[in-house]
C-alpha cells in the first residue's frame, strides 16, 4: 500500500481515524481550558498555490485537522513550501532539522497545548508522500 500524499483527503482521514480512536488523545484534550487553533500556511505549494491547514484542540471534541484557514488562529505558522518540503525530506532521512516555520500569535498557547500536541504527534503521525513542486516551463 502506498503512503497518502501529504495533507491530502486520504492523509487527513487516516489521521482522524487514529486520533478519534485514541483514549490518550481524548484524555489529554480534557485537560485543556478551552479550544485552541493552530494555522499553517506554506506559500508557493506544489501547484503554485499556498498550502493551508489547521489543527484545532478542543476539550470536548478532541483534535481536528482540516484543510483551509480556521475562523480564528491562536498561532499561525508560515513558511515557504520548498523549504518545508526539503526539511521534511531531511527528517525522513533521519536528519535532525528545525522546521523553517515562523510562528505568529500568542506563543504561550504552544506551551498550554504541548502535552496534547505531543500525544497527537505520537498517535496521529502518518508516513506520507510529499508532492514535488510543479516545474514551471518558460515559453
């Protein structure tokens, strides 16, 4: 079976199944005092458009990952698709790299959701295929 493409509908569905079935994620979310949202924006994606997704951490509904922008984001992570793409490939090769993402917003939120986020990464991580950037032909 091949790996789903990064942030495709299939990738998100696999993550949701894992997260929704996890007692550990539900218990970690119950400790949150309110819902929190993270937004990710990668500019100049493989089709030339920005790649956008969001993660919401809710004490009652758990964790959701969806394509697009949330109505409100506590923290937004922004970066260039190509730079993040290269960093993800390096991590896949076992290299210790820092993701080239710039956080903006209430950075204290990251500390508040850290235990939930760590649980989500452990349980919801899915091996994916990274789409290659589209080549531009000059005519």
